[in-house]
């Protein structure tokens, strides 16, 4: 059974940084591209960063140049380095496969709050 556990969120001032981590059980990492999603109150969940099995990355325009996604296939982890955070980055962040066709059960997510 695949489980996703996100961590690393918190409260940070605008312009600050956070690093999120996602640990996965099972064999999910070996077969799939992975992504970080976020969901703000009253908004739909959106994909903000994705990384293929080979390490190619793609980002939503809203985070391009500020966020960096990475993965460690040996440790079954995917990370999201978030710099120059803005109040509009406030959301619950989740990891999952990068394709809507291959999603596995969502983890609990990790709350990121950007506020002064």
C-alpha cells in the first residue's frame, strides 16, 4: 500500500524560504514522475512542480524561478525548495504522482503560511 507523508511546512515571512519533503512507501517512485500540488482555501488543487523519473522538471508560471523540485529515488523522497515566498503561496502542499491518471491516495499535506 502506497503512503505519502509530507513535512516541512510552517509559518514564514514574505521573502523567506522553506523546504518541503515527501516520503513515499511502496514502489511509487520507481515508476512515476512526481509532483507537488497545493490547495489554498476556496481554490482547486493545482500542480505547481513536477519531475520525471529522469530528473526533468516543469513548473507552474506562478512559481517558476522561485521553487525547485528534486527527487532521491534511492530514498523514495521528493523535495520542494521554496524561495522568495509570497503571501499567495499560502496553501496546503501535497505530493503525488505528476499525472492525473496515476494519482494514489493523498497524504495529509503540510501547511505553508506566508505572512508578516
